[in-house]
């Protein structure tokens, strides 16, 4: 695993994530019962194990033979992209990282703490600044449209909801809270994250340790 000390200026390193855990101490029934939207967080950074588990919950591969993932996808077209704005982590520098599900790793995309810029693009909603990690789910509708045509947009939005709920439930098991943010200026979020052509931001999920456990 690469750490902050291994990263040289001007490079675009990949960060291998710890393998996701496939068993825990909290039942799915308990996560459903305890799921709540959380808007304030304890003042502590997340660690790479937690980030690994949350990214995997959103879009991780569950079966290598066919690439099936944790969230259902219409026709296995997998239009979603997961970006993580991280701050204060000991293992990696502040920046924007894209999750690579096939290799279960983070691809460094942008250097620096962009939470303030994202906060401004999302109607100045305070959880974005309070959270040490912010996940942004975007969708590339064209991937699904090749197979499903005009219905693709509907299917992509449904898939984003599946992924976001996975993150909520995984967060409960990790004592990590989140809240879904859907009010933002699409063009501004796209600019902040330097999203690729055709990628549409769909969800913002601030992530942080809960304060009541």
C-alpha cells in the first residue's frame, strides 16, 4: 500500500485499499433499524480501512468472475463513478480520489482540500465542511443508454439510490454517519471535481464518525 510518504510531487499515484471485510458484528436488520441522516460529525479523520469499506459498499466488486457489484445495475452496465474528497487522513494526502472497483483502489485525481469549493457549489450546506470525507456519486448515462435507450436515465438514477443506501447501511455498521445531499448546482460541482464529459453528479454524501456512540 502506498502512503503519503511514498507519493512524489507531480505523480498520479494509485492507493491500494485494504481488502473489504465480508462479515461484521452488526446485523443487516440492525443497520436498517438504526439508519438515520447525520449532519454533524466527531472531529476526527477517517482511516483507510473505513474508506475502503465505504467505497466497496457503494460500488465494490462482489464476484470476480463476472464483475458483479454491491449495488444492482441495469444490464450490468455500471454507469456510476465514485469520487472521494478526503481531508486529514494519515495515510494519503488531501485531495480528490476516484474509486476503481475492479482493482479496489483509489486513483488520485486532484490535489488539495476541495470541501470548501464543493460546499459553495452545494448551497453552502454545512455537513460538507464538517465531514472529513465526502463521497460524490456521478453517473455516465451513455453507458446504460447503449442498451436501454431512453429508459437509461431512470435506471441510472435508481442505481445511484441503491449505492447511496448501501453507504448509509455500511456507515451504521462502522459508526460513521452520512446524509444524502441532492441540492447543488450541477455545473459547479462538475467544475470543482473536474468530471469527465458526460458525467453527471447525482449524490453528495458527507461521511464522518458519529458523535453519539
